[in-house]
C-alpha cells in the first residue's frame, strides 16, 4: 500500500502537459507555486517545487536543466533569458534551498551549478552570459551586474561552504548523516560578493567571499580574488614566476 500511495502522489504532483508535450517532468507539491507568463519554452527539464517554494517564468527558455526549489526557495527568470546545457557539459543544476535566485531579462546561463542555502540570494543582471563548467554558490549574497562576460569553469562563492568543527563534532555529524558526507546544518562563514556591470572574467577565475569588482574590471585566466576590492576599470592577473632549470 505504501508503494501505491507514493505512485498516486507522484501522479497528482506531476504537470502532465509539459511531460507529454516537452519531455519535461515538473513536480509541484501542494502549496508550491509555478507561475508561467508569456511564451515560455521548457524542454527536457526536471523541476521540483516543494510546498513552500515558488518558480516564476516569463518569456524565457529552459532546456536540459534541473531545478530544485525547497524550504521556501524562490526563483525568478526574466524575459528572453536562456538557461540551457552546453552540448559538451553535464546537465546544469539550480538548487535553491531557503533562498532566492533572480535572473533578469536577456541572460544566458550554461553554468554547471547554482546553489543557494541558508537564506542566501543570487541576482544576475540583464545581458550577462555565464559559460559551462561554472559554479555560483551563495549562503548570503552574490550580486552580478549587467553586461558581464563570464567564461568557462568559473567559481563565484560568498561562503566557506563548510564549517570547521572539532574532530569529535565532525565525526559525530558524519556518523549521524552517513552516507551524506560533509553535511552542514548551520551557515558557514560568509561575506557578500559584488560583481559590477561590464565585468569580464577569464577562464578558471575564482571570485571568493568578501570580493568587490568595480565596473569594467577584467580578471585574467586562473586568477583568484578573495576579500579584495578592485576599483573600476582595473585589470587583474595572477602573478606567475617561471623556474627554468
């Protein structure tokens, strides 16, 4: 009987229009909100919205991605924006667990993962592009401006992602939540990240917590910026020394 109840529950929660027409599974738990306005195209996606969460889409395109909204998560996607998988990448994941993701108009995202926890917030301004392999994580606040060019395999994190506990405490958590390793039940150390308008991030750049990038900043290949303020119009590159033997 338990299995039968689970099957019936899935049938009731599934939006069959998108499943039959666009090969997309959309599960909405009673109380969750799924608001579609205008010409929205959703193809080959998996979307889960729990009873406290909300997804708002307007005149946008979603293709080959997964979205998980839980514990009051909210996601807003603006007009003419495109969230898709690059042909050479894994299916991108958008996870909003007790937080908010705001994507403005005319944005294109092919990034691998966007992950929000602990009431964090990510906002992405209009005409910004983020390429494959990139990851954005927020446990507090990440603001990305408009007309930004963000390359491949980028990391933008406003969080340490994990707390440092005593060995005994970490072992206790590991035992209690096995097989989930690295489980976090409280927010790690965080500091807001701000990336202003017209910023260009080269491949494999990492922008870490407490960083501020002014308008028109260019960050070169494989550069790490952590807790630094970069003035408008500056260029930043990683120092590289060669030892020739």
